[in-house]
C-alpha cells in the first residue's frame, strides 16, 4: 500500500461514516473520539470515587492484626493500612497525611460490617470495595470480582514460649491436645497438619488462646497472620510454629462489571506489592506481622517465577 492509500484508509477509519471533524478536532472540541469508552470511564466507580473525593471501604473491627480497635477506640490493622494506601493513590496523600488520622479520614470512610455483610454491602453500593481479609473462593467469585492477592493465609500452630515443640513434625505422634476455633471443618483442619491430634474446639479465637495460656492444650491451631501478630506483641509468651498448611488467598473485592475500577485497584496493589511503592507495604507488613520482607529483585518480574 502506498503513502496516499494509507492516508485515505486512516482517514476513513477516523471519520466513521463521513463525520466532518478529524480526530484532532474532536479532541480540541472537548469531545472523545471514542464516545463509548468515554461513557464507560465516566460511569466507572473510579471516577465516582474521585468526584466524591472520598473512598468508602467495608472492613471489620474485631480481628487483629487485620482490623481492630486500639486503646483509643480507633480502627487500626493491616486491612486499614491497605485501605489508606488505596486512598493515597486516589488522592495523592502525603506521608504526613497518612500518619494523621484527621487528614486521611477526610478521604477515607471506614464502614464496619460483619463478615456476612461484605458481599451484600458491596452489591448494594453501600461501599466501594471490601478490605476485610476476604478469602477467595469459586463461590464468592460468582458474586464479586476479586483483585490480585495481597496476603497468603494458612493454618499454623501457636505454642507457649517454653513449649518443647516447634512445629507439626515434632508434635505429631505425641497425642497432643490442640485447640482451634469451632467450625464445621475444625477437626479435619487440625488433623491435616497433626494427624493424631486430640482436637478441642472453642467459640472464639481468644478462648482458644486462653486455653493455651492456662496449659489446657499443647498448642492452638490458628491463622498464620494471627500467630505472627501474637508473637510480635508478646514474644516472651508465645512462639509460632516453623511450618504451616492449608494456604488460602486474601484479596479485595469489588462489584462485578467495572473493569476500569478493578484495573486501577490491581495496578495500585501491584506497585505496593512488587513495584515502586513497595516500601509502604513492607512497613505495614513489618508493623502488623513482625516480618521484614525482602524487596522484590530487579530483572525478571518476580510474580512470574
């Protein structure tokens, strides 16, 4: 195809049925050469949040280190830090503003909700996003759209600091009594890690830990993140098992059908997890889990290894 033919073909695509304005003129006139895309962008939750000037996040209040109230009755936790980082990306908050609740709370509204309200609140537009240690499952993915993961949860053992045991290998075969939060799969969950365990169930994680404190059980089967938090807060009282099992994925959730909003959250999360803004995620991880993450290596992207 010669140059004149290329010009004609390109021009024909731009004019779309004889429209008088060129692409450049359309832009200069303040219009979009792709009206469907412009309409989609305007309707996206991303644009709605920006126009509103505030991000509305669904979260919890009773599950440290994810979301809980501090001594002043203020919500804190790893999920709260993640929500703050989303607000930082949306509204250009500075480090000083992120450190000042009066500043960031103008841009971030935290809606406390029960776990079973996460999906209904999202689908009814009461919140923009769920940041509430939500486990990804195929059934939930039929109702919401999940972002890329921001934490990989698992079951581990929490021991008293003076326990002779270190993990599943040396406690197996000892007929140990292991506590766990009561749920339909509690016994099988424990015995997937410690086959001969005698399992004692409790109505709350706090009570399972109290059983450990009092010596009624040899260990507590607990979320890895909770064990990390407890050992960070009380290293002279507890120690964490050296292994874990039954991994599961935590991700944020957004309402289905808004690819623009999902793409933005994913891009932002990715840069906190493995990109230019990794330091913010690293600091939050260290504060709440007591683990110092190594920076992602340069070269081949680590997420494809």
